[in-house]
């Protein structure tokens, strides 16, 4: 827990280099958090149950020129980790903090389960967003209609598989294996043939290479072949997906456990985002929890 705390603080400081940070924490933690926060960061107290605001936080959506906090339901990744009462109400607290209308959606969808291109197209993993433990028996068409209504998504690209290691927690979030970096450009995770994810990620890659965005443009798919693994306290091995990066106004925060491939991925990220600085952030305990810097952050536009 102490190591997790240190990692969170380092990521908060990395974000604060380029923009304002709002830190959500519990009442009993606020004094300690306040003492370690960088200057200019804000503290919002809420009885959170976990630290994955990407999944249970609201999404900022422009509607008729105004900002709305679209707040999907949250059931702790299919009821896996009880309790989740605090997490499921974080959207109300943040909408109040930002002084924007809140649009509650009676449908479970985690933010890490969907990747947007900013132009009406979204990436999702089917075995995750249509899992029975989220919303019961829901079809592709029903899901597409819902994200069209609440998020303005005109086209959904369905990837068949998440990472095998994620089936025990998120059922396979897309932000660990494929992410839009432009309206027509996608980074996709692949692995070598000896990895049990090989066939699954190859099928995802085939879908991406044959897909088009909502404007009918083919996707420029660039592969990320490095997927480091970290040894956990129980001797299991957990993947550290580089694609679980978080974008700030001036940097890209890339998860790291000190792997030999860190320099390679930093160069790749630097080429993709030439106006932002690739910044490796420690992510061992985030990996233990099944996520990375993208999972513990949620961007919010300036008023």
C-alpha cells in the first residue's frame, strides 16, 4: 500500500507539471494527501472504494455547446470487488465540483472499456462490454444505439478479445491493447508466438486492419510489439501494457517497471506526439491492480 501511495503521488506530480490536477480521496486520507500534493492541485473528498477513476468517473461531453458530465453506471467490473457504493456515486460529486449538469445513464460502462478517436468512432472489446455481468443480455445494436445517444459515437469497431490476464478483473479493457492516437490512427498491441495472447491479439489486429472510421477512412494501424511482464508478490506474472498511457497537455505518461523496452516505447510515443514529452512513470503496484496511469486518471476540459 505504501508503494501504491508513492506511485500515485509521483503520477499526480507528473500531471501537475502541465495542468491542474483534481485529486479525489477519502476523508480519512485527506490530511496525508494534502501534505504531499504539488502546489496548485485541488483536493475533492469523496468515499471512494478504489483508485480507478477512469472506470467510475463521468465522461465530459459537449452537447449543444455546453459541457455535460455523462455518468454511466458502475458495478465494480461485474460485481467483483465489494463494496462499490462510493465509486458508483463519484460522478455526482465531480459534476457538482465542476458545476456542470450530470446526465445519469442507466447502463454500466467503464471508461477504460472504450477508446474514442474524437471524430465519432470508438473501439471496444466485445467480450468485455457485452459481458452478462455488466448489463445482462445486451446486443451489439443496443450498445451502439446507447453510445450514439449519449456520446455521439457514429461507428463502433468491435475487437473480439482482451488480454487473457485481464479476464479475472476487467474482462478485457481496450485501453490495455488498442488505442486511437488520431482519427484514423490506432496503436495495437501484439506479442510473440510464445505468449498465450498471441492468437487473440492477432485476431484483433486483423479486425483493425480491415476496419474504417465513421468517415469511411481506413485505419492506419501501428503495432506495439513489446509487452513487459512484472513478477507479483504471489509469484504470478502480470503484463505492463505500454498502451495504458495517459495524455496531459504537455506529456504522455507511460507505465514503466524499468524494462529494457522503455527507451524504444518512449521514442515511439515521442514520434506520435511530437508536442508532448514522453514521461515514464512507475507502475508496479498499478500493474498489480490490473491497470496503469490511464486507469487512475480522467481528463477534464477547462471551463
